[in-house]
C-alpha cells in the first residue's frame, strides 16, 4: 500500500526546482509507469505581493518507490531562490509562485525510481506562469461644488480631476466620474450627475439645487484603474423670499 508522499524542495540547480516524494512499492516490474495527471491551476496567475500555489498530481504504478518532480522555465536557464513545498497525500505536491518567478512557459518533469534507486520511468508536462496586471491607484483631486450657497432651483456646478499613480499623479482621460448627493439629515447617497474626464483628467457636471446637503465624486474603476471616492463638499440651498 502506498504511503503518504513527502514533498521536499531540496535544491535549485540550473534553474530547476527539485521536489522529491517517497512511498512504498512492491517488487520492481519492467512496465513501471509515472504520469503527471494534473497541474492546477494552469496557467498559474500571480498577483504582485501575493503567492499562488500550483498543485501537481502524479500517478505511479506500484513498482515505483520514489518520485522526484522538477519544474523549471521551458526556455533558458535561470537561477531562482529555494521554495517551500507542502506535504500532501499520495503523489501530490504544492509549489508557490510569486512575482519573482519567471513568467512564460514552464516544464514539469516527474521521474520515478525503484527500491534500488534506479530510474524506471519519466513523464513531462507543460504549464505557464503569468503576472496579473495590478490596478493603478487613483484619486479625485480638487473636487468642488459651486456655489457654496445657492437659491433653490438654480444650478450647482461640479468640477474635479481624476488622476492615476503612474510614476507620479497624472490625469486620466475618457473616464466617467459620478456625483452623488446626501441631503442634510439623511444617511443615503443618491446619484445626481456624471461627467467624462478630458485630456488632463478634468471633469465637470451639474444639477439643480433642491435642498442643502453634501456632494462627492466617485470613480468606479476598471480593469486598469482602482476605484476611488473624492472628498465631500457642502452646499447650502435657500428658498425664495416671499413677500405679501
């Protein structure tokens, strides 16, 4: 009966990370076989500042006493630091990948040994590693609602700048920025207007004055840019002066 495999990442040689596993076996046979049955996930998507674990499921006949799994970039020889490998049941191994690992096509090779430490079978499979694009930080600068005091029914104008952190804060063009309103005494924010940013990130919008309250600009973000909410700006709305 096969015992639990022990995964150990022992060395880094010529860009290959070596993992070994041990198990019991019966008498050696000539038809010994080892097979990389599954690599999950594939591709391995890595986020900056985080580690993504890839699982390697190896199948082997009872002739196999020990399995070694090596993984390395498919093209070129690159030196990498040693990694930790978690012990899993059966011929299964787990390897963590992070932003320091080379991206692109990788080759996994499973090598089977008999009880005399002789190579009796080998199998290879390919997988890929890629780095997810991280979203750029954004901010809404110089948001204002004008005028600060206005008669009911008149126009309130909004303006501000949507900026993204890309080696400094720069204006973002062609993005929709929404403006929300919260009446004095209320906790609910309601959408009132929207504007699209110009070449330098500036947006403008307007709405009708109804009652006093606060306004703020919100950018929802997209696949490249993170979401953000600007500061609030208060506008006092006063009613018409009634005369007898």
